[in-house]
């Protein structure tokens, strides 16, 4: 049995684990991913990420690669059981507040291939596939022993880690090892998921179609140049085996395929999924953390399941890097669950509400959908609110100083505008703390900020950053490495007192070119 010590071991090489590993490697933190399968799981699963997650994808250094495999979604259309349009919300396919389209459709295996290829650019990160993690043991002060078995040879091995990230999905072994349990949020539905490839043009509106029907709720989306996704709620007694070929699927998908011959449609996958709403009762046990589906399960109705895990990684990685380098106290890691759990819970509840609106309520529900839903797009500001993709603010913590008695941007993401030579805010800041201010700092203030590892961005009149500060009724703000506002105010000196010490030993070159 061989054994070595690494700062971070990540269990699971899905999008959450790969994102966490890449972010840590960007900060120069050595990490090892242990993954059960040798390669990418070939079947499509998630198909959507929003503008905020696209911003994180760009931070990973793969904005151009992702652009080649994704396409903007043009909005949302709600239909009744007879395929009549109840209402329609349009979305601009151009860059949104985060600098990228607010809704992006893609094929998950292609996305994971890009993430894996990008990880190879970082010598601090390594991926070991075809191994089964069998246990975690806290038997040495300051480390966790991770036991695993090579699935091809049967050889048992172990590695010592200062921290372990459980990114191993809904059936998480890491979650079981720390004796965390999933809290059921009282939502469970069985759905048929269908992926089809065709070069034929179906001629459909290229937004998401939601059929609101308690008998046969359905979703249709175009996810690529030749790829389409349907989801249908299964009725009692039905299974995926009832729909294993195109002939049996045709009655379900024909409202969208119409005159397209069945022979022109290639069935990529048909599967049954149970959509659940669950959240772990705790996300941490000392040196072990849960991320992604190991910590929370979100019904897919608002397209936030995979994105929630990537947000987890973005929130935790820089804090771990700061603690490992000694810049941040160990207590900074307490803010991970404090900030992320209420945010994830809010999105789970939002997804549950949308799902119930689509599928529940019987004839009364149909009456409400027929009368109320068509009026939604006429309500002032509601369409923009539905389409803007903004998620809730993070809760107050030692790294989010939000006043209790006045409004503040603390806990929300700063926009990501173009600043310099086509570079956006996130590229210029490059994973550091930033002081954004409309006040010119004194030489002493600037020196102090830089000695703490931060950077200063002057928000000049007429710029997007100046407008953002003005709307926030502030003249200065501290922005964390994940783009979240730590604090804001009108007194630059007072705001700067909240700036932590955080030095980046390695700034990604793609962010500084």
C-alpha cells in the first residue's frame, strides 16, 4: 500500500469536481481527483447553464472552447395541453450582465471533455480514473486518509489529504462517510428524458417550450446544431421501456417533429429520471466538504442543477487556497455552508414551485394557467425579472458584511463589464480581491491594498462600474475573488478595513495577457 500527502483530494470528476480542481490549481494548490470511471460518461444529462455560470467557465480559461459547443436559448414559451401558446418570454441572445448569454444550451459530455482537457494545462492538478473510493479515516492530526481501490488491478491504496471535497453525486459515499443525510423537500416526479440527433430543421422557435399539463407535462429544447431534448412526465405504470424506439416515441414528440420522417431522427438516449428536491443537513465535517449533487438535488425546471455545484466550487476554492497559504484563518471555511446552503435552498424551492405550476392543480390549475399565465408578460418588469437570471444574494457571513438596517449590494455579484482592451472585470481582477471605487485612493491606501494582495479599479464617471456604484448608493466596494461583494460604503478608508489579506502565488496567464 502506497501513501502520499496532497493538500486537497477531490472525489468525483464531474463538472463540480473538475471546476474545483481547476480553480485550486490556478491558485497553485496541488490537488488530486479520484474518479470511478476512466473517461467521460458518454450519455447527455445537463443541458443548460446561465450567464453567471458561463462567467465561471470563462474564469476557468475555456470561454472560446465552450462557445464552440453551446448556443444561446432565446427565452421561454409556456403552452397548454393542446400546444396553444399561453405566454412567451423573449431573451436577448447577446451578452448579459455577466458578459455572456443569460441562457446557454450544450451537451454535457462535450463540456466535460473540455474541462478535462483544460485541467491538463495545470501541473498542480491530477486526475486518477477507474478507482473506487472506499472510505475516509480521520486518524492523523491535520489530515484525512482517503482509501481507494484500483478497479482494473484490485490493488488497494490510500492518500493523505489536508482537505477532502465530496463531489461524488447524488449517491455520495463522502456524504455517507461524514454521516450527513439528505432532507426531503417533498417533491418527487418520474420523467422520461429523450435525446435525439437530426440534421433536419424542425422549424421550431429556439427557446425552451414548457407544456403545462397535469396529465402530460413536457419540455422541449434545442441544445445544439443537430441535437434536441424532450422531457415528459411519466404516468403511473409507465416506464422508459415503453418508449425505447422512435416508433413508440413518435406520438409524444410529433407536435415538434411534425413532417420530419422518423428515419431522419436518431435516438441518442431514452432514460427515466426521478426529479427530486433534497438538501443535505450539513455540508461539512471538519476537513471534509460536500459540493454539487452530494449536497443538494434541484428539480430541472429552472436549469440550475449543475450550476449550483459549480457555484459551490467557485465559493469554496479561493477560501481553501487562502487557508492553505496562511492568508485566511481556518474559520473562513465556515462561511461556505453559511453562504451557499440558503442560496441552494432558495433555488431548489424556486424550481419546485415552477415544477408544480407546470404539473399540479387539476382542473383548477388548468383554469389558472389558462387565465393568469397569458397575462404574465404584460405585467411591468415581470418579463425582465423572469429572464434576467439573477439569483438570490448570499447570506451574511464574516466574508459578507451586509448591514441589517439598510440596503446593500453585499452578497451579490458585481457585473462583468468590458474594462480595458476588451478584457472584462473578472479577467482584470484575475482571482484577487479588488477595491472598486469612484474615489481616488491616497498613495498610502493604494500601497496598503496592494500589500494585502488586492488591486484597485477606479470607477471613472460614465463607466459601467461608476453607474453600478451610483445605483448602489456607494462610492467604494470590496469585491471577493469569486466576484461577490464583501462590503460597500461611501468612506473608502472604512471600506478598506474589511479587505482581507489574500495573496495569489499564481495568477492564470490567460487572465493577464
